[in-house]
């Protein structure tokens, strides 16, 4: 049995966490590979790993972020660097690990370990980073170095961000789209009707529910969606807006600001926030139109394929991975990022055409089944990993 260590940036269950879980479960069940996951602390991801009897260890993963330049953080990072490498070395030797797989550009433990010990190191990129410039330069140097054997990108957008102008990085690069399990259990129509009525009492068959599921943060375009919905509901009073997700720990103030804006607009009866849920699909089924107005380019956009799988059309900001997932006027509508008027127009036009909603939804479902099946995602990464296994 071959063993691979997977280093993940968090123990939550959002985009890259979900794809990591799908990957390690798929490798364990279908290939002669035993995954061992490294994370910093307990969380929802750990509960899922336990369900599948996948080993994990709590070790500092050495996360980098834009606001790390304080003495205390840098001091702690230095301390954790020695601690993390020492603990990782112990696991590698005890388990006879053949590959280190870093599941985010923000985790540096795998890079540092590769500096001190010769190892096969795969880096999976789920990020588009354009600033600060110092970070970008450091990442390019690392990607070009001997510390990285292979780089997996989750979209053409992420690949272009990092490899477009570097022949060295291009030679190490592989494009593997994220995948999703196709065999989800759908909720009964009766239960969906009940859920819609629970979320928004006094609605009828003509009510259109726009929805966004994922992290509640500024970069996800939550504010522009609220502003757009305020305009839309003026001409379509029975429209509703649903958010499912929670803010980043420590940034709960953003959610408070959005709730205050909704109160100012006097649409509290039309907009609903639901905290993070493990199973998002009943909520996607309750939604009529998915809206993903990210302010910054999404490296991929897992929420888009979740919505498309249950036959929901997607209105998406036309940049990053979303541009590759959504086919304009076939599976949804793409609009100019951060353009309020264009978003209002897209929401209004699609919201008044139920036949088009159904057509785009069916087309999206077909596209997900043809392009984003999780078995292909796992298979492609397994092939890459097997090149470094003895």
C-alpha cells in the first residue's frame, strides 16, 4: 500500500476542503493509496475523515496570508516551522510516505520540508493571487525551484495566472478540473415546497428565489448581490434572495453590515441568511436561480457545478474559473464583474422567463455530468501521483 501525505489549509468544508475530501476518499477506495491528512486543528473535515477511517494529524501547516507581517505572527511562524517539519519528518519515516501533496498555495509546510529533505512534492493550486507583488514573486520562484516536482491547477485561469510566462513552470503543470459526485439523493418535491415555505412564508408558485451558497465574505460579492436584488424586487415584488453559509471566523462584522444594509433597504422579509450546512443540495433545489457575483476571480467555482447538478441556471461574474464553467446563454448568464447594472439586468431577464430557467438548468446538468464527474478528477490526480510512487 502506497502512502501519501496531504497537507490542507483548514478543517472546514468549503471549496478546497470538499475537493480534498473527495480526493482522499476516492484514492483510498479505488487505488492502492493510503492517504494521511495533515491539518492544524479539529473541525468538520475531521468528522468526515473519521467516517471514512482516514488517518490525520494536527500539525502547524505554516499558512501565509496578506496580513501576516506582524512581529508576533512572524515569530510564531518561525517557531512552528521547526515544530512542523520535525513532526512531519517523524510521520514520513514511521509511515514510509512516498509523496507530500500540498493542497493549497497558502500552506508552506510541504515546501519547507522539501527544502530540508529530498522528497516528491506535488503542489495543488486553488488560488489566483495578484498582490502583494512580493508574494507573487516568491511563489514564482518556489514553483520554478527543485522543491516542487509537479503543480496541479484546478482551472485554466489559475494555470494562466502562474505558468503563462514561465516555460519552467509550464513543464511542471497539469490541468485537473475539480469534480463532484453525481449520484446525490434528491429531496422530494413536497419537501422542497415545504422548505421554500419555511424559508419564505407567504410565497406562491410565481415566486423566484435567487440564491448564493458559500462563504459570506466581501470578496464573494455578497454586497453587490444585495444591491442588485434591491433593484430587482422593485419590479418583481415576489422575488426572494437566499444566502447559505457563514462568515470567516473573526470577520463576523461583515455579516452584521450586510444585515444592516438589508434593514436599510426594508427588505428583511425578502432576504434570508442560513448558517453553514453540510448538505447544501436541498437548499440548491429550493433555489430557482444561482447567482455567483464574486468580486475577485474564483480559481474554480465549485458552487456553480453544485447548482448546475440540480438543474439550476447560474448567473456568474465573467472572470476566473466561473468563466470556464458557465456557458453564456446556454447554462446561465455571465456578466461583467462588479457591474451592478449588468447584474440587475441578468437577474431581471432570467427571472421573468421560466422556460429559459428550465432550459439553462437542464443544459447545466448535462454539462456537469459530461465534464465535472468526481471519478475523473480522482483518476487524473491518481495518475499524476502514481508517477512518483515506487
